[in-house]
C-alpha cells in the first residue's frame, strides 16, 4: 500500500511540474510578442513622425494617387480643344473605325462568287482548262483558290480571299475608308509629329555637346542633362508611326484611285490587262477598238457603279441559289440562257 501511495504522489508531482513549465512558456511567448509589437509600433511611429502633420497633410496624402493619375493621364490628351472640336474627333474617328472594321470583315467573309457546279440547261461561254468546268464570261481561274471566280479582280493576300463579283464593293469601301482614316490620323497628329521630330534633333545636339564636354570637363563641371530611354523610345515611336501612317495613306490612296478608275470604266484589273493586250494587238494590224469604253471582254457600261455587287440580300440569294439561275443572275455571272448567243466579241473597225 505504501509503495502504491508513493508512486501515485510522484506522478502527481510530475504533472504539477509540467503544468507550471507550460504556463511559464506561454507567459514568456506572450511577453515576447508584446515586446515585438511595441518595438514595431515605435519604429513605425519614428519613421512617420512629423511635427507639422495635421488633417490637411493627411488629406493631401490620401489624394496624392488621384493627383498623380490626373497628371499622367490628362497630359496624353495634349492641348485642351473646344467642345465642338472634341465632339468632331470622337464622332468621325469612331465612325471611320467602324466602317473600316465592317467592310474588312465583310470582304473577308463574303464569297467572291463561283460558277454553278450543278448541271443546268444554260450555255457557258467556254470551259476552264484547269478545273474542267463551265466558265461564264468575265470569270477567271484563281490558282490560289483553285476555282473559277465570277468577275474576278485579283486574289488579295490581306483578305486571304479573292475579290470578285460579290465582295468587290466591300473591298473598295475598305480601301476608301482605310485611306480616309490614314489621312485623318496624319493630319491630326501633325503637331505631335513635329514636336517629336524636334525633340529627336535636340537629342542629337545634346549627345554632341556631351561628347565635347566629356573631352574637356573638369571635376567641378556638371554634364548637360540627357534624355531617358523612355523619352527616346516615345519620340522615335511617334515619328515612326506618323511616317508609316502617311506611307500607307499614299500607297492605299493610289490603289483606291486605280480601282475607282476601273469601276468607272466597267472593268476589273484582269480585264484591264486583257483589253490593253487586245488593243495593242489590233493596233499592230491597223485596227482599233470601236471606242475607249468597248472592251475585248464583256464589261458593263461605264459609270455603272451598282455593278459592284448585289443590291439586296434577296438579289444575292437569287444569284447564288444552287441549280437555278434567274435572268438577272445569269447576266451578272456572264451565263447566257440557251436561246441566246455566247458572250459578245470584241468590236473593232
């Protein structure tokens, strides 16, 4: 009995000692955390302490990010213009952008038009030697698409599509609005371009002065200030973008004028080439075409701008309905009905 009592008392004394040690450790940990908190609070207070701090200073500090945002964002707008000028830029710029995107999308997604592959009673002008299928008048074979295209003008790599009967109007409108947008951007950014170009010239002069001063400077002389890399990149980007925009305006404007002249004459680019060759061939034989508007291949009358494409969705559906050609669709695709004769021949005298 005594041995059991001694063992029990020893176990109880050990448990009491463990509880005391755990309390001491928790107390020390809480004391250390309290000391660290006081030390951090003292360091933060010493860093932020200012005898002149008041409510106005606190409000200014809170609004400092807003001031920075306004200062760095509004400077990109440049000089403040009248409200009418701002409304004009917003309205015309967004309208021109929407027209460019719409016509570009339509020129890509609209098929140029292909001869009907289904059997019909219509008489074709000829047979294509590459795809071995009926080839209506004014249709040409595209080696990239590997198909005949109705009233084909050319295969445009920027559209990844042929420009033909149904999407010629969208292609021409895209070129026109793109030219107008480039001209608008070039005129609107002329002042920014001049400032950037002048800054680049000042940069070159400063670099020369820096080299001269570095060769003859003493320990008490301060070198002239230089442009940062960000400023150099900004000015050079402005100049590059303006030159690129002006170059695109010139090149695309010339292409637009060329297609406008072709549309006015009722020709496509391929037909223009064929007509020139036919005219030269006839000149060698002492013959000429009846009049400048007459073409070696079948073309509509001059100034016939509606021939750029179908006037409505219903008309387009009638043109493209498989296995059936109406009189209007047959005429647009150059396919002559059975009782009629094939396409007209060149007229000369």
